[in-house]
C-alpha cells in the first residue's frame, strides 16, 4: 500500500472498538489473506481460515456432544461446566503465527508512532488541569471568602485523586482493553469540568477536583501498558523518554495559559472551560483514531468472531476465562502495596520521584511568590515556567544517544541486558536536580541579580525531571516485567499523594523560611538522593537476586 494511501486510511473516521466487536476488522484481515498466495504464508491457511470448519471425526463428536448438551439442559452454568470439561487446545485462539498482522507488535512503525503521539496528546489535558487551577487561587479566595490553604485544596485533592485512580484503571485496562478505559475516563473527566466551572463554594471545588484527578489518571496509569503492547525492550528505549516528556509539559503549560486567563476578563472559571474544550477535543480524537493495542482483548474479540462465523461456541482464549474485575483490582492493589513495602528498588525510586514531583508542585506555588518581587504581573509569572519546559525538551533530545548505546549493548549481550544498564542517564540527572535548585535559591535577588539568571536554573531542573522519571519508568519495566504496572502504580500512588500534601505547605514554607532557604532545603534533600543510581548500578543485581518479584538475569 502506498504511503499516501496509508495515511489517508488513518484519517478516515472509524471506531476501532466497533470494528473489533462487529468482526469487521477480522473480516478485512482474512479477506486480505485469501487474496494472497497460500504458499507464501508462514503457516497453513486452514489453521486460521474461519470459513473452513474442523472436520475430523473427533472434532465432529465434540460439536455433536455440545449440541446434545444444549438440548438436554439450557442452564448456562451447566453448559459452561461441560464446555470446560471438554475444552481442547484445538479451539484455543492465538495469533496466526509470529507475523500475524493483527498482533500489535507487528504493526508498522508509522502506526506505532501515531499511537504514541495520541497517548502523548491524551496526557496533556489531564496534567494541564493539575496545575492550571493554581493560577486562580487568589480569585477563589476573594469570591468564596476562603483562606489560601483552603482555596489550595483544589490542587491537593486533584493530585490525591490522580494517585488513587491508577489503582483500578490500570488492571481494568488489562481486562477490558486500553481503548475503552481511555475513552470512558476521558469523557467523564471532560464532563466533570462543568462542575468546576459552576461551583458555588470552595468545598464543592475541592470535591469536584478530586474526581477530576481520579478519572484523569488513566493516561499515566495505562501508558506503560500501551508501550509494552506494541514495542520490544529496545524499541521502548526510544519512545519512553518522549512519552514521559508530555506529563511534565502539561503542568508547565498550565500556569502559562492559566495566569493569562485568570487575569483577563474571562476569570478563573474559564480555566475549567478551557480544560473541557481541550479534553473534549482529545476525546473525539481517541474515538476515531486510537486503535486497541491490548493483545488479550484483540484475541477475545477474535474468539467471538470465530464463534459467530463457525457457529461453534468452543472457541476461547485463555484470558477471557479469567476476566474478573474485582479480583484484578484487589490483586493489583495488594501487589502494589507488597512491592512498596518489601522491594528496596521500588522504595528508593518511589521516594526519589516523590521528592521530584513534590518540588514540581511546590514550584507552582513558589514561582509566583519569587517572580512577583521582580514586578512580574500574573501572566508574566506563568511565563517563568518556560525554562522548565526548555529543560524537558533538551533532555528529550538526548534520546537518540541513549537509544544508540542501549541497542548496542542489547546486540552485544544477545538481548540479556541487565536492568541496571537503564541507569546511565541518571548519572547526569541526579546532579542536575540539586544544581538547578541551589542555583535558583541563591540567585533570586530582585534588586541585585537579573531575573533571567534564576530562570536559567529552571532549565537544569526541567532536564532532571525528564531523565529521572524516564529512567525509573524503564528500570521498573525491565526489573519487574509482568509486575511492572503494579510497581509503577505504587510509585504513582505515593508521589501524587505526597505532592498533593506539599501544595498545602509550599506557601507557608516560603513565607516562613524565605525564598532562599526554602529552596535550599529542597536542594539538600535532592542532593541526599544522588547516591541512589550509583548504589543500584553497583549492587542492583545482588538486590534483585534476593527478591521474589524481580527479574534475576
């Protein structure tokens, strides 16, 4: 297919879930295979041709047995029990060979990158919303006659909701598929913006913001699963840093846009309306262009299709017999807590990224305090976050170098690369964080040093954000493999809950300690984290060998 024709097909509005549920996707797939020369296929055509029924006497006996059972007893429970007793591997639905075009790992690079771009776009409105509210806090104080700590609850509850949402939505996407979880939660998130826009008291705002965060957590909870659906370990070395950049760019853009909105005639309520327009537009993009990437879900719909076209209800997948949402959520929660309590790798890196995220959201409160002393108006205060965005983009630009060295080691070691090889970028990132904080702390003198000097320090801070978070992301995936979603969910739970709490103490901390010593305190804490990557690079294999969850290679 020509490239232009392929791009054109991507732009044709169609809902992938409907295509799967109706079987249209499988009809198109098999129709394409019928047009090919059978001799050129890597497997026997009959093994996946739904129009060809199994004809051996043994298989006919099984089908006749099933029809007899249908006549004798219509009870669903009895039928399911009998089917379970007679299930045969011949009816197990899997991929049609290693080159099956339905397998997301076999999709074209163009298709995979289009998926990654969409996931990046989905993260933007929910992370944008996490910080944009803080720009209207002073107006909330005036309108509802609330104190600043009470008005700041909207940011705190949003982040706590964000942390809690990852626990149910990550396992649910492993049962029902990524697409439906992305779509439903994004639509609910969009509708909840109405509640914020019309709220009549500060407590309503705090409650609504919690549920906005809860339903807005899906992109960050599921993006790791989406990446692992379509990429191999070498390939996601290139994509993860890019994917991690957008959750940080969202909070950076929030104050830039929010401050101009809040100081304009539109007012602070329009921070909700803008978010609703933004997230609603993204929801439409998801509906028409995001495909399902979860392999077990695609196979489930394939089994449904085969049962329909063959009239044989014996077709099944291993996953569909275990689709228990309650059990999956409980298992994910217990796994997350178990990893958080017992695994030194999870504990240390969770603390590290928690401190990192706490500093991010403290900055949303502290930057306006610092830069207002330079005479910045509200809109200009938002622009002070540009330096962080520049740092994130600069760190992302180092991805090709990281990819080159990791892929080189991957080939050299025949794919058996220890997870600790993911830590190399952190050897730089761990120093950039305290450098940026100490630089900012002791150059923010409004009457002595130009504002550009502390602003430059935020570039170092932004670069450290991207490097530290992306390294943790890939290190957890390589170390815990199938349990990586639980490890990432544990880190998400702690870092966003703690960040939410820190937003309430940020202003008092800066007012009581002063601009210089408050940031210096954060610098000392981040400096204490510097040994973490070096310790785990040196002793990581030993630590993993004593773990019952971690990869031992």
